[in-house]
């Protein structure tokens, strides 16, 4: 996104940085929305909804052109930010609640490792696609740099959209609707998470006990 607003829209570094602020803010909003949804139904719901929003955001980014302006990037920032904020915590808790308390550390480590590996692979693959198209169009077709960059970014965004939708299908088929987040997501009047009596404190990490 940063190369897009700097290379295509030719914004100074400071303005380009400010243009990326909406995504983390949207991520916080997505997290606040996800937890009540997961507590009411299951972690499956915010995960699928979050992945769908990320896919829509990527599809919007794929529509970018050299004249589209910041609005396309903003749409991606907001949609993908909310989607990531919804899916991330729900995925983590869906993984953790099926583990016994004595295996929580191993489960957390594996979950974090797979997330980091997935992020690294995603950056590598999307970056390779973008650079390949950028190089091909600028050297063989003499396409202007900005237009070639947008073409590569759009192709990479469509590829990422397909992968995200595939992940959503896997969640639909592989995660049981009955997988709920732990009871500690019920909060007390003070706003702190609280576990009802009889709930295994080890499986409800970070909760107060009534």
C-alpha cells in the first residue's frame, strides 16, 4: 500500500504514512465487533465475516488505476482492517479452546508460528507477482512505471482475494458451528472478563473468577 500511494499517487512520505492510519484503527473496531459475535454464536461467524471483508477490500484494491486516487486505498484499508480485526482473535481463540490447559503454551506457539509463516509466504508470493509483472511491463512493453505498478498490484490483489475466499470456504467446512469462545468473554460490570463458578480457570485464560 505504501508504494502505491507514493509511486502512483506521488505523495510525500509523511502524507503516505498518514494515509495508512485507517487500517490499524479499523482493526481495533473489528476486534470490538468480533468478540460479542463470537460469544453469542461461535468463533466461526466472525472468522468467516472477517475473511469476507478482507476479500472485498482486496477486490476493491484490485480495481485501482493510475487515476483512481486515494479512495480505493482507503476502502481497502477500512475493509481489510475491520476484517483482520474480526478474524484474528476469533481464529486464535477457536484454536486455543479445544486444547487442554496443560497444552496451551504449545498451542499458542504453533498458532503464532503458523501465522508468521503464512504472513511471510503471503508477502513473498504477492511481492514476487507484483515485481514480475512490473519488470515485464516496464522492460518488454515500455509501460510507464505507475501503470505497470498498478497492473502488478491488481494481479496480486486478485490472487490474494482468491486465497482468502478459499480460506473462508475451509473455515465453513472445517470449523464446527458449535465452537464457542470461552465464558471469560462475558465481562463484569467493571469491564473485566469474568469466569462463572465451575469454569476451569486454566482453560479460561486471563479471567477473573466469580
